[in-house]
């Protein structure tokens, strides 16, 4: 029976056997050589090892148990030996042997099913950590892990399960393993087996069984009858060009490529060539111009990475062709680059963009390509070319294509810069070095000409708009920006910025960019239509071409959707409800803040929590890593972003963002309780700085505002008193008495956030100046009190939800005969309530939007838990009630965000007074929404949700505290009700 599948073991086949690691452990711990394996195989231990391989024990359990038995057997006294925990972690993050990876790829490309059966184990008791290398899921059609199945080799059941799941007979399989006992039951079942001593031996034996030569590049295959080239003619070309004895021994067809047939040629001397020709049969006019490919590749030798060209010929074969040297390297067909690590993926995209910039920098006149194409009207000509191509290859009416074509024709961009353009510049047309991320060669120059470089850039970024699920045209369009950051792939915006950097040109305008992307979508749809039509004419290069028909409509729909999104973004007006609608300046700050929050702050959270809760210096020394991040933020310009143009129109102190723009950025900061301080955007300093900007004298600003803006000092706001209902600011009783040129202050305040911080130097104090009052709302005053003034005493740091919240805390403070100069009064006596109202507008936008960030992060935690946690033999995501909680949380977050953005927009446009109702609403809605969402996430975490191991507990504390700190709901609801009733009169 024909072999249909190849089954692999992992350790000893795809990876080095564990014995190699255990030898290093023996050496590192001065253990007797071979003693580790002796103990593993001993009667005392082996039964436990079997339980380990079927997932009933984990590495955390087994290492102590192994050490106990090992120590007893070997008269050893010592610490726990890392026999299994470390190797588990190493295996899960190892890179498979390159030659075996190529073998598996070759088998899959040749049509064989690939299966992995591995005896493996769990590292952690929660059984959440990876158990296999990330490459495995991409290489194999099916993976059977002993720890997950509760079955292990050499039990027959695990082999039977593999056959059953893959609908195979034993005689249809070959099994590779390095251990004879594992091969024996498989062989008894009728499976062909190979005992692996080393990679080369295994590859050779498998090739003999399958009658395959794995020495060929894996991306090649045997030619089917209609693809076969006349060997004698090809041989004549090669021998005449090189030497008479350099005889051709093999010709293979490259699998990759839908347009011009491309062949791999090998000679008896080991020389390797690539032959690329026009397809046979009837062709569309001006298509498949391999002569142009050859001309430009020949002209650009030494200027851009290219294979060496050898000759062009129009006579020898049935269609014109050219010959070039074969470049051995890596070609990545999937733009998500699953084979690589996150840093490697980013490097690939950066190198690709650098290479594209290099192409566009070549002076085409100097290299003899002046007549290679016209330097004007490129987009117009190309639109006509692809429109005509589509019309000639059309097999049915597709209204979406007609609509897209009409838009492109009506909105042609003005002619811009002209350069050499590749015409089909994509990741899968690049050859990379085998051992480094560097472009070695650029393939497929069929569409190259003189033209608009932005069309090349759009072609390269086309994959960002193609859904991931399309097998025949893989893309990364379903990945969010967060996904891309996690994967290491730069976003579209980052790619545009990188290209601008490498070409020393401005970043392309979003509206212009939309046109180019829509054009590229139309072009690809036209190409796909042509390939599909050729499949009907039976002369398509790819055997999969007949499946491409429905893709044309999908692509056209995507292009029209891009245009619709552009029009929609214009209609948002001034209320920018999505970050991408912000000004370029704000978007720049948004990206920098996001990068710092996600890549610098969040990874430090647990360490920071421990420092501020238990560190011996938590009250005296600010965390050094946070201080370092502050310097980074300051250097990158994301510092004091909270100071809106509303209060600082001349941008004397801030960056000139609107409150609406800052609201989006503030949400990012809300993803970690530690993030705002990194950008000098933390409460209560932000509110105090706003007070000084709006109401301070020049002397007050110089003395206190400037160091606050620089982050050199901290501040606090002393309003709340234990003796009165401080939610009503008119109740505040702190005594301020004028005596000559000074004010004498006496009061007891508490929950004075930030007052215990070692850098806290100034307090904005709210109290009553003794004397006659105009009215209740004119009886309060605000005055600046230096914290080092005699009579200012921190009584205690009040616990909030069990925490003292170092280093700033929320202390109780007594002011006893504290004397400050009259120049420290803000705005004037009796103006405190006015200042308070002015302070409560933008500052509450900050709190509310940070709460949106809290809730967004809580949803992330919730989703991760639902996808990974198992209860009652099901993942949590399978429970309907929990899915509904997730959906409800998303609804609530989106509603709250829109209300917060509206409030910010109104502050920007009509001022805080007119936005009074909206500000009151968000003070109620945002914290309650956050509490609900965070509480759901905590409940799904179970006990873990109450610990510092997620950000949820700290988020919950902040959200609940803000329902008091920002005033009780009852007060805000009363405000809203009064305004609402008034508006109906």
C-alpha cells in the first residue's frame, strides 16, 4: 500500500535526546556519569516517571521526588536537582534541528501527512506552560502528546489513536524514533519503522522508502507531464555556457509562484541554476514579460541583492526564458513568519523595507534603464493595464470590481516621484540568508518598470489587509495592532514611518495611502482573475489556480471597505472616537506611550508591587527602574501630555494636545497603575499643576510649577477632613487666619494622597479664611503650603483596602500654627471653590479614561483566562454564562468610553462649565463600569484574582476608591438631575 503519512518522535529525532541534557546536569553537579539515567530507569523511580509522561505528575513534583530517590541510591546529600523542570522549559522553547525541519516541510509539500507522537510532560502544576516548541504546531498536521492524552509510547493505544484520528492504515505510515522499544509495537502493527541514530541516516532511509531525493530544495517538486522541459536542450544551454562535462542531472519545478513557471536545475558537478520562462499556450498581451525581468536584474547586479544572471534566450524552448544562478537561502511564504521569534520577525520587515528603499534610490538613467518605462502617468497607465487585464480575463460579472475601478479612476493621484519599481515586492519574493536576517536576493521582477514608488510600498503592505484565513493568499489582516506588537511585526503606521526614514522622505498622507492600497487590492484581484482564467484554459502554473475564483470578489470587497472606512473617518469630525483619527502629533505620542506601557511598565508590575508593599526603602527611595523610565519618556517627548491646549493655548508648558486626544493616550496609561507617573501624568500632581497654570502668579509658577513640570518634586492636595462631609466643598473647615504679611493655618486633613512621598514639597491647601463671607460658595480659599514648613505633621499613613500605597500614600496630616506668606494665596481669598471647579474638569477626564484602560486590561486578563483555564473538563470559554460576561463587559466599556470622549470633546469646544453634566456622568459611569468589569475578571480568576499576580486587585481598589475620591455617586447624580430638570423647563 502507498505511504501516506510520516510519524515522528520528538526527543532524539527532532531535538537532541534528553540524555544529552542529563549528562550536562551530572557534570554541573559533580554527579557520577550515567547515574541520572540509572535512577530514572530504576524500579524505585520508573513508575513515577511513567506517571510524569502521562501528565499525572509535573516537573515541579518530580524533581524533588527524583532527588530524594537519587540521594538515597547514591548516598548523596544536597539540594533538589533540576532534572526535569529545566529540560521541560528548554524543550518548550527549543528550536528544532534545521535539517529535520526541512525534511518535514519537504514531506508536506510532497503531499505526505506529518504526525508527531511524543512522550512529553508538564512543567508547571497549573499545566499552562508550553509543552512543545512553537514550531511544532506549524510543521505537523497532527500532534499527540503523552501528557495531554494520558497515553505514552510504547503503549499500542497511542499509535492506534494516531491512525484513527488521521484515517490511516498501519501500512500507510512510516515511524521515526530513536528508541527500539517504541518502534517495536509500531512495527508489530504493520507500520514501517526507522530507528534514528542521526539525522542524515534517518533522512537517507526515509528517502529510500519513499523514493524521494531530499537533497532538492524543499520548495521544489517533480514536474508533471505538461511541465517537463526538454532535458537535452537545457543540457545544451548549460554545457555551452559552462563546460562540456557539466551535464544536467535533474530538473525540478518550484512550487511557489502563480505566474511564470520557474525551474530548479542541478548538474553533475553540483552547479545549481534557476530557469524562469513564459507559460506555454495562449497568453494575455504584455503579460509574463520575462525579457524585462532579465533586463532589469542584469542592470541592477551589485546594486541590490540579486541572484547572478547568466543568459536570456528566446529560441531554444517553446517560450522565452532566462537563466540565473540558484541562491540557497530562506523563503518565507507566510507573512506572519511563524517560524521566527518576535525580534526576528521585526528584523525581516525592517530589512525588507530597507531593501525596498535601496531599489527606489537607484538612478535608473545611470544604470541604462532610462527607456525601461515612462516617468509620468504611471498610476493612470497601470490602472488601465489592470482594468484591461481584468476585462480580458473576466469569467463573470463582479460589481465590486467595477465599483472599485470607478473610484480609482475618479481619484487618480497627481504624478509624483518616479523610481525603479519592483512591481510585486513582497516578503515571499525575498531570499534571506540561512543564518542571519539579511536579504540575499529579490525574485519575480516581471512587473518592474519606472513608476511610483508608493505603489511598491503598498504592494508590500498589502498582506496587512488580507485575512489570515486565506490559504492561497496568506495575510495578516485579522491581527490587531496588539497582536502585531506581540508577534514583533511592525504595524502599517510603523512600516510607513520606517520607509520614510530609510528614504528620507515624509510619511505618506493617510488619504493618499488609502488610494494606493485600494489600487493594489484591485491589481491583485485582477492578477488572481487572470490566474483563475488560465486554470480554465488548462495552462495555469499552479495546480491550485482553479480554487482562486471566489477570491476576486473578496479582494474587491476589501478594497471598497478601505474606501468606506476613509470616508467614515472624515465624518467623525472633531469628536475623534478612534486613536487613528487624531492629529499626527497626537498619534506619534500615542504610539510612544503604548510602546513604553506595554513593553517597559507592564513587565515590571509585579516587581514594583513588591517594592512598594514590602521594600525596605519604599518610603524613602523612589523605585530606580521607574525613575529610569521617566528619563526615557522625557527624552522621547511624552512628558506632561496632560496639559491641554485648553489651559495652555501657547504650549508654554505642555504639548498642545486636546483633552480628547489626551483621553485616548490616558487610556493607555490606565493599563497599569504605575504607568501615569512614568509620563509625569499622575494624580494629584496633574491637577495641582493645572491649578498653578491657570491661577498661579508668575512667582508661584517659577517656584513650584517648574519643578513639578520637570518631575523634580511632588505635590499633594489637602481638602478632605475627617470631621465634615468633604464631598460638599463648602463644608471644609480648615482655618486660615491672616496676621500681617502671613497666614496662620490650623487643620486636620486626611486621605491626602502623595503627601508621604519623599519628593513631596508643596501642598495645595483648602480652607476658610477667618472673617466675613460673601456666601457659602465664596468662603473657601486655596493656599500653597510648603511641606517642610514647621507645624506640618504626618500623623499616620492611612490604610486603603489594606494597603498604605507607598511611597505617596494617603496620610492623615495635622497643620498646627503653620505660617505661610500671603503671596502663597491662590487667585485671592474666597476664590477656592472657583478654583476647585476649574480643577475638577480635565482632571476627571484623566481619572475616567484611566479607568477605561483598567477595564480594557481586565478584559484582556478575562479572555486569557477563558481560553486557558480548565474546569469540570472544559475550558472556561465553553461556558455560556462566562462568554456572556465577556460580551457584556465589552458593551459596557465601549459605552463608557464614548461618554468620556464626549465630555473631553465638550471641555475642548464649549468649556468645563457647559460640560458640567457630562463630567458628572462620567464620574458615575466610569468607576461603576470599571468595578463591574474588573469584578467579573476577578471572579473568573478565582483566588488568584485577589493577589498581585494579576493587576485586577489593584485596579479594583483604584476604581472603588475613585467613587469616593471623585465624590460620591449621590452628589453627581443630583447634579445631573438638576441640569436635566432645568433643561426641560
